[in-house]
């Protein structure tokens, strides 16, 4: 195709060997264990995995939003050339907002119920940009218009309880975007919303991303959403990345038994009925994720793995290795071949 | 409605108590005629139901009757005593808040720290210590041994500001310690709860300064339930400072009510208790109104 490979721009975020330990009454919980990935400009990286796989904790840890009394975070998380994990608290405060904006899962609780929408936007703007209140208010109204809130000027004086869930989530997104972040992190941002609203929010984020070139980390367990928006997918299990690659590679040619299990448990509406006329049972991944206080020494997925056979499975952690030819990159990775990697001892070709 | 209920209850309870007010007022030597005349004058020879309606009817027009003992109107007696009780109750609540808000907040911000443990022990003691005992100890130490403050009494602020303060300090401490302890624990749990809420994380994520996160997203939210609890404490203090008033010979409503009980001075006692009930209602009303001002969810 293109004859001259363009030089790849520096990634917005580069995470290297991120580890998070939490002190709990039941011992130290290893919730993130050596996570590495990068997010390019204008790229959407979906992080998928079930509850407790360390998806949310990893981003909260990067931005210093875990209680320091409980959490120990190591590794590197370089956002626009600066390591978030070693910067001063004041610098970190400055980065939250203009560097990285966060959208949380539940719009019913992530806004302060007793402050007006306008106040919550304006304080975010003025924490980073010393503008008069009136200017910040005007910018806040523009933001609300941009995220599709009707009557943005009047909405400024409204309170969260006066808005529907979808509208609140738009407000939360407006807050996250208030300082034009280089990176937008959506932590289960559409999980609490119904499907039509979910689609609107996803469109909104994609449009904003196209307009501003924002890098997006989309944390979810909804594989349908992933297929729709992600450039790349990172599958997390037991606090580790077990498989990553472009959305096509991971969703079409999954290499890790866990990814295959996840994809296999999607309900297939077109599936034929059983011989006796019933809808076939939903496939599941049997068992539960290992407790982060007591991870197995070998492959984290070993206790639940349907295809374990290699003697190393039980004792040796499989490294993340290339499993396929990869796919040429787009957004922020143009001219580079994006690898498809998985961490498993299981080898059987990557065809599903 | 509540007031009617309270008045009925009070009326019945008072008349259940043994003792004849006329006999008590007359002493040991009196003729049958004077006894009957006095009974008639005060309407005590009427059936009880009738007595209640006569009293209730007058009460509606603001006439609470006349004291058996002194002959003064009940309204004037209460009017004389009310400022002293209000002063003491408000001073006690103010003191309680002054201690509870900073102590509870620091405890919440630094859980299991020295301050937190200290506050928890102190408030446990504060809740358990009987107020009359504390009142006596305070008098013994500060008025007796150290001689810094007077043992009791009351002067109006307008007459002698310094004397007013001096006489107010010990009773306010004695009355406020329990409320202070209750409020300290409440502030701590309330602030802790607010800190754990999701919107605080949102506030941090948008890069607010620490003091903004605390002031607007933790403290302001924690304040809402505090208003209710403070109202309850104030109402409790207004009607519950009887013991402290007596120990410090503080001329308030509690003392008036106690004297009325001793002399079976029905009109005064009924009036005083009716007023306590009224105060309780008014404070609850004020709290509700205040709430609708500070919590947008309740507006309209």
C-alpha cells in the first residue's frame, strides 16, 4: 500500500511493567502484575477482562487515585514523556485533567449530588486554567453543547438528580474533556447505561476522538463494544495481560484459551436450536478467577484452563510472545506492524 | 396534632401523681372553707376532663393560667426563664460543634492515628459520663480548688458581659460534653463516608487542589446530615439541661419545671412541658427549612 512508511509518533501513554499491590486483611493482593502497553495518538485501546482482573485498578494506580496507605505501585507509566508514578503530587494534580481525563462507570454516583453541573465543570476548568468565572462558565456551556446536552446554558444551573443517567454520563464526559486531555480513560463508561444511550455515548467519544486526536483507553467487559470501537485489544486476566493485538487479530483469531472462552461465552442469537427445540445453554468459562492474594505460580489461567496439558502450565509463567503475523497499524501506529501476542503454553495454531 | 397529644399526655400524667397542690400550698393548718375556696378558685373542684378543656382552650389563646404558688401568670414565669435556658443550650451546642467538627474531621482524615484514637476514647468517656457528676467535678475543680470561675448563678449579658461568660462556661461544658461526644463520632463517620463516595474520585480525577476536593466534595456533603443531628442535639439540650441547671443554680426552664413538680404547681408544669414540646417542633421545622436551603435534592 503506502510506499513510504511514516515515522510513528510518540505514544500518548506508555506503560511498562506496572505492578500494583494492595494491603488487605487477608494478605497482600497482587492485583496488577507486570502490565505493559502503549496508547498512540487518536488510538483506542480496549482493555477487557472480568471483574477483578485489574483493569480499573491499573488506571487508577497510574493517576495516583488509589489510597496510598493501601496501595504500592511500581513500574513506569509515561504520559506525554513524563512518568506519572514518580512525579510530585502537585505535578500529578496538574496532569489530571489536561493530561488524562477519566470517565467512571456509574453516572449516578460519580457526580456530586449537591453541586450544580456548572459548578462541577467550572471548578475543573479553573483548576488548570486561571480564567474568570464567567469565561469558564461559557466554556462549560460549550462543552455541554459539544457532548449533546440540550439547552446547555440552562443545564449549568441544574443538579445531577434532575438529569437522566445518559445525560449525567454526558456531563461526566464533559468534565473529563474540560481540559482537552491527551488521553481519555473510559472506565466501564457505558456499562450502567441502556443500549441506545450506550451507542450514543460511544459515537460521541469516537467523534471527539476524531476531532481532537485523543488517545482512548476503553475499559470494559462488553466484547460487543470492543468490536465496534477498538483499534487494539488487551485482554487482562489475574492482573496480567494474557493477550493483545489489533481488534481483528484478538477477536477473530484469539490465541489464548481465556480469550477463546470469553468470546465463546457471547450469546449467539443465530445459533440453531437443540434437537429438542430448546435454546442451547450459554457457554461459560467454568470456575472463578484466582484470588489476587493467592495467585498460582504458573499460568494464572491454569486452574480454569480447559486445554492445559503442557507440564510448564502449572509451574512456569508463560511469557507474552508473538503468535501471529500481526496487522499493519493505523492511528498513531501507521507504518508499523502491530504484533499479536499471547501468554500461553498452549500451541495449536491460532485458528478458532 | 403533636402538641394536642403532648398536652393530653402531660395533663393525665400530672394528675396521676399523688399530692394535692392546694394542701401543699396551704401548709399544715387551714380550715375546710379556705381549702374549698382555694380549690374552687383554681378550678380544681371541676371534673378532670372539664379541667383539661378549660386549660386547653385558654392555652390556645396564649393564656397558660396562673401559678398556684406565686400567683404570677405562667407565661410571664416562662418568659423570665426562657432566655437563660436558650443561652445555655445554644452555648452548649456551639461548644459541642467547636470541638466535634475539627476533632471528627481530623479523625476521619487520619484514621487510626493518634488523634483518632484519642478522640475515640474521649468521646466514649464523654458519652458515658453522667452530666450531674461532671457538673459537680467541674465545680469542685474550677470553682473550688482553682477558684477561677464562680460556682453558679446567672447574670444577663446586657448587665455584665464578663460575668455572663464566666458563669456560662462551666454549665455549657457540663451540658455540652455529651452532645460534643455524639457529634464527634457523627462527624467522623460522616466525613469518612463522604470521602469514600465516587464523586470525590471524580473531583480528584479532574485535578482539583486537595483543599477544593475536601471543602466542596467531602466536607460540604458531610455537613448535610450534621445539620439534622445538631438540630436533634439542640432540641435535646433545650429540654434536657434540667440537671445541669439545678447543679449550677441556673435560673432556666428546667429549674422552673422541677420546682413546679415539687409543689404540684400544675399550670406551671403543664406550661413548661408544652413549651419543651413546642421548642422541639420548632427546631425540627427550622432544620427542615434549612435542609431545603442547603440540599438541592429537597428543593421544591
